[in-house]
C-alpha cells in the first residue's frame, strides 16, 4: 500500500511540475535563509528518496529474488540427496519390494536408516524378510550393500516405522530432524525417494504442507500425519520430506488413490519419527502410552472455541488417576521436564502429544471447568491396552 501511495504522490508531483515552474523550499532552520531547489533538476530516484525521507513511517522495499531461492533449494537438495537410500526386501520366495530410507545417525562405519514398516513387510507378514539390501547411487551408478551387512533393529506396524543398521566404508551424510510442532500450513516441502523403483532413483518433487495432525479415517496407522501435495508414488515410501532448510520434517508413508482426488499425500511427522526410532534403535520395540479419554473428534461438544471436550474417562488409563471429569475441556499438555504447557487446540493435537511421549513419563493436564482453569497433578502415562 505504501508503494502505491508513493507512486501516486510521484505522479501528482510530476503533473504539477509539468504545469508550472515549481520551487521546493526546505523547512527553515534557525538563523539561516532556506535554500531553494529547482525540482526539475532532480532525477526520478532522487525524488523517490526525498519522498521516502519525508514519510512518517519507515519505508522498506521488498523484492522477491527467485533466482536466489532456486539456488538455495538446489544447494539443499545436493547436500541431502545422498542421505536417502533405496531399501529392498525379499523373502527368498519371489515376494518383496523396493522403497526408500533415510540415514539419520552414524557411529563409525555403522549407519542407521529409518524406513516404513510396510517397505520391509509388503505382504503384511509379522516376521522379518530374510533378505534386506541397501541401495545407493554415486555418479548415476547404483551400488548395493547386501544382507550380510544389514540388520533390522526394530519394526512397529502401528506407526509404520522401522529401523535398519548397515555397515559401509562409504561416507554418507545424515539428516537433522526439524521440530514438527513448528511446521505451518503452506510452507514448502521437498520429497526425495525412489518412485516406481530404482530407475527413478533419488527423484525430487516439491509442494506445500496442506494439513497438520491428520489421523486418516480407516487407516490402520495410529499416526498424526502431515498432509502435503508433494507428488509421491509407490517406492517413495520410507523416503524423506524436507523443509527448505534441509531439515527432515517427515517420512513419506502413503497417499490417497482415488479418481476424485489429486496429490493428497501423507508423511509421519519428524517428532513422531524421532520418538519411535529412538525406541526401536535402543530397545527394539515401541510401546505406546495410553491416556484414556474419549472425545468427539473435530466437534466442539462443550461449545468451546478450542480444546478437547472430555466425553468419557477410562478408569484403567492415566486420565483415571487425575482430577479430570466428563465435560471438562483440555487445553494444555505438559511433561514434567517441560517449562510450560503445550497448547491443545483439538483432539488430534492431544493424541499426537500423547503418542510422542514415553510410557512412564509424568504428565499434567490443563483444563477448563465452569469457566475456571485448573491443572492436574503429575501422573504416569501407562501402557496402551493393545501393547500390554
């Protein structure tokens, strides 16, 4: 708006100057005669600078340098592309498939890869496949790290995540995890993976974040997905979703395939990935915590503007040990080691906060009852009934 006003002022000044010989007089200073300038001697830029200096508010010129943005994106992709590898799984009986994986940790010549559970178990079986290979690319040529140098450390079907360790003297970069709670709808996202197999190894696609904390109806996964419109295909599963800074914001998992839809893809957010892979790497399994309330998803059942209206409480869950009652509205979630409460705007955000916590962690809930705000005492998160 300021720029439009400035342009308008310049046009009016130009018209005025063309109609008469106009003299610009600076504000008088004490004991000095005011200098007189012929405005017709000013260049256009000098007039712009003059008007800007007389404006009451600071004026800032904004330019979008797309070439610099493109260069930054290219540099980011080049630095992260080798951290995404191919993952091949086979049973020795002809079944199996290919997908993608992301190297997130290194210890000496041992590398740790996160991928999807369904990449390693494409047929839905419960036991690990007999043959796992890691595939990588250098200078357009593909190389394989065979089953003798790979090991599955853990799998979790509910979150669709798995961890593989492989040994190699080749140097691979590792990724940094973003804080997925800071992700905003509309920010850029970049997928790197192997769509439709290794003929398209390391393909890069770009889009935006379309939704946060999406628990997909009918999905077998208990995951607060990031929704995005980045083009992904079979083979992208287990691959990376990066932000513009090259930080991992998610692991691509699935998309909706329907004649009526286009580019509705999902990724497991980085905070959930970090929590699950830590358990799989160090303990070999991921056990979900259980809070134990029911609530109407996406509905303000208590007439509230935000928060979670408690409809029932499971006495065997963590909530049964607190002062919560039916009709209370949960608005905050806090682990004991945190400095403050995480704001809870809806049921999906509460589910995500619980999933990203550990069994045995002490948690407090902030809630509203009869227009007063209360906080529960700290209680331990218990094991999910399905994981007991």
